[in-house]
C-alpha cells in the first residue's frame, strides 16, 4: 500500500507572513504554533484535512528567494475537481492581489500557479 502524504512543511523567511498568505488564499485554518531552539513553526490544518506547515529557521544557509531550479522542491500541487474550479482559483488569486500565471491547458489537465511570499509555486491542478 502506498502511503498518502500527511502534511507538507516549507522553510520560509517569515513564518507569520507565510501563514497569513496561505490562509488568505486557502481560508482560515486551525493554527498550531511550535517553537524550539533554532526554529519557529506554524502548522495550519484546514477542515478538509490539508495540513501545511511553515518553518522559519534562525540559521539560514541561503537567504535568497525560493528557486525551483535548485535540487529539492519544485512546487506544491493542490487538487481541483474541474477546469471551472481552476478558473475560480485564478479569479480568487487575482482578487487577493497575488501574482499568478495564466490558466494553462496541458496535455494532462488544467493548471494555474501562484507564488507564496518566498516565491514557492503553489499550483491548482485538475487532471483531464
């Protein structure tokens, strides 16, 4: 049996700004803060089960914005149930004043991508 992803935790430059951005985009979530020596985390839990954590470390080795061309994370993909839902997310992203790309039609589905405060791509995707 292949396990499902339980949660996603991202390293960010400003934990409060990132938590605010994700909740503006995805809606209010249950917030669980945690602080340990060297780092601070905010875990957000949405009613549908999505869990995203954002962690700010004291000793950052690379303080530049996220770059998907580095080894590691490429993007975060969130599931949509229809092409219409992808377009609805595109409209919401625009209304919030967040930057986004165009709604793209790929051979395997529809997608629109926004970028969080650290430039991490957040993709809303519906398979065709």
